[in-house]
C-alpha cells in the first residue's frame, strides 16, 4: 500500500486542497447541527433500550445476562458504565453497536432498531454511526498509523487520496501528525490508543462506544487519553458511552451507571467526594 506521511499528505495545491476542505466543511456542518440540536434540547434520545435480555447457551444451561435492562441516553451525554468482571458491560456495548443481537427487548440506537438489521445493514450502520474503541487498539500491524486511520473511510468507498488527507487531519487532532508513517509496533501504548481513537472517529459518527479504552495504560497515560476523549466528545458533538473499571474516570463523565444483577442503576456517590475513588 502506498504510504503518505501526514506532512506529505498536507496539500498545498488548489486541486489537492479541495477534497479536504469539502470534507472538513461537511464535518463542521454536521458537528454544528449536533451541537445546536443538543443546545435546543433534542426531543429524541440517541439510545433507547427497553427490557433488554441476552441469553447464551452454555454446557451448564442458559446464561441469562440481563434482566429487563433499560437505558436511555440523550444526545451529548457522556455516560460511564462500571461493574464487576462478567457483569455484561462488553456484551451491552456489542449490542448497542450492532456487533451482537439481543435475545429479547428493543434497542434503538441512533434512530435505528439495531436488532432488525441484516449483517450487511449492521456493517453499514456501524461504519456510519458508531466509533468503537477497545481496551486493546486492534490496529492492523502491517499498515501505518495513517493508513489505519484511513481504513473506515476506504471501507465506505472514499477515494484513497481524500481518505489519507482526512486521516492526516485526524492524526493532527490527536497530536500524532509526526507519527503517520509509524506502524503500530513503532508506537507507545498511549499513541496506539490515540490512533485507535482517530480511526474510530474518522467517519464522524454520532456515537462513541469505548470499552475500557484506558484499561491497558499506566495511570498518567490513561488520564491523558481520557482528556483527549473528553475534548473530542465536546468538540465533535458526540454522545459517548465508556466502560471503565476506574471510578475516578467514571466520575468525570456526565453520568455514571453500575451494571449489576443484569440491570443498570446510578452509581452511588459519597456526599463529599462524589464517587468513591479507586478501581473496581
Ligand atoms: N459467546 C458467549 N457464549 C457464552 N457466554 C458468553 C459469551 N460471551 C460472553 N459470555 C459470558 O457473558 C458474561 C459477560 O461477558 P462480558 O464480556 O460482557 O463481561 P464484562 O462485564 O465486559 O467483563 P470484563 O469487565 O471482564 O470485561 C461472562 O460471564 C461471559 O463468560
Ligand atoms: Mg468487558
């Protein structure tokens, strides 16, 4: 695959600038629309989950993960979900992001009934509406950082050169404009996760789903990656759901929920300090 460093991808001629300006313009317009809708108080929640159930067949019988779980998330919210290992946090994110299907209940996400999507529709829905970040970056090791960020654009049919320009802008936004030609193995853990964030958001999705995005990082790096998520959440008018074991980070979200016994409930806060600090 041809390699273009962010510097090389920075266009100088009129011909090469046009796609970037067009893409930036439409992205700015979409972000503005979202921010305006949020300020005016959009009537429709972005996520509406009702009576969700999920069962797995196991050798020891059915494993029923959720018990009538409900969740409503308004546009612009940044919601933390905490809970013990095995509570079903990742499964819930997979269902919201149309990576897994519910056994019962309704799941509306970004105006879409995700349970009714065919595999092809689900892939298109994810590409258009969802930015997904996992604990491990899952960058493709044989491609550069710039190419990794450009992948979702290429998958939706964007011209290669335009995809690389947009990707270069996203690398700049996450502070890695000078790392575009590095392969994932040539990046630090925090840098890998910043590239993964740029890749998750390059298609300008409405919803960011992050599953322990800082779980594999040391405390200082985790704090910096979380700062970046907060900044991107605000500047791009995102609605974000973050699964974390870190209560300090959960306390920085607009709302924190605990998944326990198959249901979501507000995370108890102590009166003086907000949430109890620490890791669960
Ligand atoms: N495909 C599957 N078949 C059977 N059981 C499954 C399957 N996927 C997940 N589970 C079970 O469902 C439960 C919830 O898994 P999940 O990965 O959602 O937990 P989690 O809350 O994300 O945990 P962690 O904090 O460790 O990541 C676990 O007990 C797991 O073993
Ligand atoms: Mg998990």
